[in-house]
C-alpha cells in the first residue's frame, strides 16, 4: 500500500477543508505547512500540496518547494483552491508562474467549490451527487480531479 501525505497552507480554513477531505478519502496523513519537518517526507510515496490561488500563484508553494524539493517523492501533485471557476488560460498562467523554478513540473489540479465528505470516494466517483448543493462544485465532486489524478499516479 502506498503512503500518501497531504500538505496544505490555509489562512481561512477553505483550503484546509479540501485537504482534510482528500486526506480522509485517501487515508492519508494531513500536515499543515506550519508544522512540516524534513522527517515528514520519509517513507512517503505520494505528496499532495494544497494552497489557495491568489494573483496567479498558489499560496506558500514557492517557499515550500524551495525548502523541500530535494525530499519530495517522484509522485508529487499540487492543488490550488478557489471559489470561482478558472479558464484554461488562467490555469496555464498559474502553472507557469507557480512552477517556473520546479525541476519537474508537478501534476496540477484546480479545485473550485465547497468540500464536504459523505460517501466513500470510489463510490462517489461513479455516482452523481444529488442534494441541496451543486454537484459540480461541492462535496466529493469538488475534489474529484485530485482523486482521479492520484489514482492515475498509482
């Protein structure tokens, strides 16, 4: 079984909610960037880093990458969070600006909406979520792009 670690930076709790949902769904350890240490990368197969998108940058990513690039496993995924949709052009600008100093460009996914956890993720990937919120931007559907990317990496 692969060991997955979800690392996040969150000022308001928005990104933290996505990170918590991902960690719970993937049975991964969850670590705030304020508490990360080099030993946290030992015996880890996949690292997910998450931060809020602002000004075509992912909060805290450049500092995180500078400090821990040499310790990251080959399977490294970055997710940016936000309330509003981003066009493909905006996502491309974000990637260029955020990952310019990366030795190898990480897999990137933008998560837009409201996270929440109910059903097991593999089941929710197959079912359309119905209820009081928009299935495209809430619940497990909001983190689906990251779950699919992790599934593809493994």
